[in-house]
C-alpha cells in the first residue's frame, strides 16, 4: 500500500492507495494558507508521520513548480509567503519511508499514465481544465519535468498577442490559454456570447458559472453552444502547437471544465483534425481522463511508489 498527499489551495487530501489505484483510506483537511508557511509545514509533517506508519512510500502533489534537482518548491501562487522552500527535505526528515514531491498537475497526469486513460500510451499530453489550466508531459511513461521542474505549464501558451493586460494581472498572464478558457475566462466568454443573443437564458443567470453554460447548452441555448464551440476551438488550436512541438498525438483532458457539454471537446477534436500537422492530425486523439477529484491523491501515491522502487 502506498500513501499519497494532494495539496490544494483550499484542501489537503491524503490517504492510502493500493497498487491498482483503489483508495483504501482517505481524509481531507483545510489547507488554511492564511495561517502561514510554518504552520502549514508543521501540519504536513504531522500528516507525513501518520502516513509513514501505514504506507511503503509517500508521494506528494504540490501546487507549484517543484525542482527535482534541489527538492524545493518555488513560489506557489495560492500559498502566499512561501517563496522558495526545501519541502522534500523538510518532509523526508520526519518520514521513515521514501518520500518525494512533484507538481500537482504532474501527479494527476501520472495517475492517468499508470492506471487511467493514458495507460496504453507511452507518450501523451495531460491537461487539466478548471480554475486554471495546468498540464503534464508524459514521456516513456514518466513525467517530463524539464530542466528545473517547470515543464507542462500549458496554460501559459500565448493565444492572443493583441490582448491587453487586465487589472490585477501581469503581462505573462495576458492572452494566454488559461486566461481565455480557465474558469474566469469561460465565464467572461459566456457573458459576451449572451450579449449577442438577447433571448439566451444565460442573460437570466445572476452569478454565471461554467456549469450554467453547460446546462444551457444541453437545452440547445445558442449562446451557450457558441461559447463552448469557441472555447473548444481555442483549446484545439493550442493543442495543435503543443503537439507539434512535442511530436505527440494523444491528449488526456481532466478537470471540472472538461465535464462541460460534449460540444466543447468535440470541437477541440475537430480543430486538431483540421489544423494540426498532417503527421499528427490523422492520429490525434483527445481522451477524457479516467480519474476525477481523486486524480491527485492516486497520482501522488503512484509517484511515491515509483520513487521508492529507485530509492
């Protein structure tokens, strides 16, 4: 049995996972980032101590760049005050079993590689669509981290070089895939399409969310359908560039937004078929992820398992 810890901006999930991905035990606690870095590290060390008595190894998914060379996490965007922290060292010091840490999207991608929708593909791109847009690059069935652990940040591909910087955002965030089809971007897009169609039911929703757009699309609301088609086109075009660079053909898509009306991913598939390089287009394959909210926990446990085998 293998232990996993999935650290999010609001919740820390941890538990024990079998080799087949089944979860034998799971607990969640608030992340409580406002308590500060030291308090959160103490909380994580306490969790690690418990898990090291139950699992053969411990893997951790963390929401930032994790440098495999120095074991440090770098400037987690949802954990203010962290900066650069040697997290692997701090957690391994209280663990009696092998422990390792990687980016949260990377471990979710590893879950799909080991046990999920990418199990039969040695090379694939994993994308998670939710509040933001994250990703993982799987090469020869393993996570490709890049030189300093930052590979797979697919949400930062620039899609619109004419975009202007919005208040509260920095230039590197402007016109990116994440800005356009992350949750906030999709909501903005929904409002724009609703304005073009005064009869759309989206105009009657007080606090519009992606779920509302998807449900309206099921009811054949034209604005909602056009919104999701446009978002699917943007995703498909981004994938054309990514797959050309990586020489890959399989994409596994997870995250809450991936559960939207099928027209979203269907449009992305059609865009890939028509706009990708011919050597990629004919074999391109966008697959829905197998794991939902458990992807991070299962992937973290698998990360620890693989690490222990070479420890």
